[in-house]
């Protein structure tokens, strides 16, 4: 039998049992101990401290709540509610649980992982900041989930040791979209890497402003490195690689597995119009041969250049991407946007 425990409208301290409880704290800055057993906990209004375990269900309610998960196992659910909430997950909590849900709700919400470095299967929704205490972080989105960092999501690696070498953050999705265009990673150096893996299906992957490794795996994927000098690997399938012509010399992407006649490079460039690159605008060599040349591929080195005025002298050719050497590229391998 479920035991109902009610709080007051003041600052209560509520200690549940080891069985299945229903705890309704009411208003006030409450402290609630749910000891597991499948509890249903409602924090209500106020800045609450809620400690939960095993397969509890928590509704934080309004206010800046702190929710601490210890030994969270099974089909647990955390609904933080309105407010700038912080969810602490101890090392003994499971993030490999298929039916678990963490929903930040309204406000700027943070998940802090103590001793954890992987999220797999667990649905994480409306959370703006992730903090880990170890390097080598991996986040995996479920098959039907979209990972989208366009709301300025922040990842903080706060326990990293500079002496351990380069760090990496891995985000894996399945048959969906990974958008890290506004992802912010603190304690991140030039040698550190953000990995975005599409794994399977027709993925659309957008990188961050950090150095990214984008891997589409199977499927007809669209890979856009975003800012930074990124590494793009489409994997099997007819893939589309997006290159920003105006990205600059510090953001030259490397396309590692371009397949002529199957994959396509889309150039985002002003002044070239849309649709496919014209035949006269493409040239194989080390520099433009005439004023109509815009895209130049050096077959010996694999470098891809863009020249605004071809053989004219007003502008110099700039390197925009690195491909494999020896490819039999033609103008038909390029789209314009």
C-alpha cells in the first residue's frame, strides 16, 4: 500500500519510508528524502532539495530545485519543473536505462554527473548544461530522440587533468539530427575534440565552433562542420558535405572519404548562385587557369581552393577544404547554395 505524506506551506523536512510513498511537500523550501521503492514525489513551489533513489518519479515543481539521484535504477523519471534546477547524479545511478527520463522543464537547468561519463538510452529533454567530472565524455541520443544544442547548451568538464592529454566529448545519435552549432564546452583546449556520430540512417549533423569529428556511418547523411577545422567522414551512403567558403584559414575542413559520383560537396558561397557548379567554374590544377575558374582542385595534394576572380589579380585563391589526393573530381561533384 502506498503511503501518502503531506507537507505544509512552510520549509518542511520530509523523510519517506523504504517502501512506495507518495510525497506532496507543498510550498516552501523543503528537504525531501525519498529512499527508493518507487516513490512519487511532488516538491511543489519553493527551492527544494530532493534526494531520490532507485525507480522514483520526481516532479520538482516551481522554484530552483536541487535534485540528487543516488542509486537511480530502473524506470525512474525526473521532471525538474519551472526554475533554474540542478540535477546531481551519483556514480551509482544508471544512465543506461531505456525507460528513464530526465526533463529539465522551463528555466536554465544543469545536470552534474559525479563519476559518470556516459549517457546512453536515457531520454534527456530541455537541459541546457551538462557537467562531468572526468574526461572522455559520451552522450548517446535514443533512436527516436533529436539532440539539439541550438539553445546554447553548455558542457563543462570540471575534473579534467591537463596532464592526461587531449580530451573528447562524444555525442551519438541514431537516425536523426545532431545540431551542436551553439554547443559550448568549457575547459577545452585546441587539442580537444568534439565527436558527433550519426551511426545509422539519414542523419543531419552540424558541428560546433570547436574542432569536431563528424561521422555519418550508414545512410545518406548531411555533414556540416560549422566553425573550426573539422574532420568529416560520411561512411556508407550518398553523403552531402557542406563547406562554408568564407570560413577562413583556421576553419578548413577535411573530408576523409569522399566518393566521386556518389557523394556531393555543397559550397556556401556568395556570388555563385544556386544549383550545381558550372563546368567552366571548375578547374583541376594548382591555380586558376582563366577568369571563369572559381573552384580549383589540386589532384596531387587533395587541396580544394576557391578563387573569387579566377586568374584575376584582385583576389587570391583560398583553401576551403582538404580532400584525398588523386580523386577524379569534376564540376558535377559540387552543389552551390
